[in-house]
């Protein structure tokens, strides 16, 4: 099962620019924008309403003001759930992001979601090795493939640990932004859905690695939508396919991402999915993450 109709989202309490994550998230911008936390909550609430109006089962957990977790709105980085019953916890690069693993959320996931096995990878934090969930990895769940671009937040050691425990095959590569920096999370340059894969092949400078990624996607039956580095900078790689409770396929992306697509690219995606594109400018600018980052898929 590649997609789900049940998701978890965390409503922020004190969203804001995170100095710790800005060390290697070059999508973040420190601005003089006023009322950032309030605007982020408004964008979040409108996004949830859009998803629910399209029959997605959205579980919303309200974040707490203390401890301060400015990136709690991006829960997909610290856990993932799987149809085979596993709940996986991931090692996080920024110390203040580790505080997002709050007891109330963990208790909810373990009891209410009925996960039968906990895989805790967080001990890798003590060794300075990180793997930030479905930010670091793009899953082809049906084929059990984890696509991952190397970065300070995506350790090959932890990736191999995950893959050996979960019986996934890793496809690893280097991906660079337009300024030559390693892209911090794979999910800003790549998405894998049931029919369509969106990927910024231009960001993979090594020709052999680029061909490896493209051929693996093609071999698994994906229709590739190849986006540019400029489009990736507008979060066009940060998409996620969901489905409604009655099985209708939905492609989730921000308004900025959708506006960056060419008519041909949008036609390909909309042939297979209804596109939902909320306005997320405040969250994207200050948090350096977009629509996909805000959604933690629930499989159980």
C-alpha cells in the first residue's frame, strides 16, 4: 500500500525560525515578517480544512508551548508508521527537534494506532548520526525501496540499519541545490507516488547516480516528472500522494509549488491525481519545509 487516507498533523503552538536547523537547511529564510506564529496557525488550519473537505482522515494534535519546539509542525521527520505494524522513531540532527518526541504524541501513536512493534533508532544521536524519517527517505512502499540523498541529516549508517530492520532496499545518491550545497532532505527534491514520481534529476550531478535513480523509478513503473532546480526551490519536489477514504488519489503540494509547474507537468500529475495546493508561504519561508513535511502518514 503506497498511500493512505489517514494522517497525523501537529498544530503549532510557537512556530518560528529555528536557528539550529538553519545550519544546513538553505530553504529557510530569516525574515522581518510580523506575527509569524499566528500566520502559520492560520495556514495550518486552512490546510487541514482543505484535506478534510476532500475526505482525508486528519488527526490533529495540538502542540504544547513548553518545551519550545519551533518545528513541531513537521512531524514526518521523527516517526514513520508502516502497514506491517512498525512504528519507527528516528535520530534528529537539531537538539531542539528531539524535544518533538513528546510523551503524549508517543502514547497516542503506540496505543491508539495499535502499532505492534517499536523500532527505535534514536540512539544513533549519541554517535552524531542522523536519519530524519520521511524527510531523509522517500519510500516506494510497494516495492520496499528507500530513496535517500546523503546529507548531514541523512547518514548511510542509519539508513542501512533502517533497511536491514525493515527489509527495504536503499538507493543512495548526492543531490545539490543551485548554490552547490547538499540538499538537506530528499523530500524537497523527490516524491514517489502510485503512478507518478516527481524528481529533480538536475540536482544529481553524478551521471551514474542520476541514471541509477531514473532507471530504478522507470523499472518500478513510475511516470517521471522531472523538475528543475528552480522549481525545487519553490518546493515542487515536496509533494505527497494521499487518497480519500473512498480511494480517490490526491496529490498534495503548496500553492507555490503548483505555480512553479509547467502546464505539461501539471497535466501529467492531474491525469492521475486531484491536486490540492494550500497557501503555505509563512511556513515555507520561515520553516524551510512545505506541504509534504507537515504530514505524517498513518499506516496500521
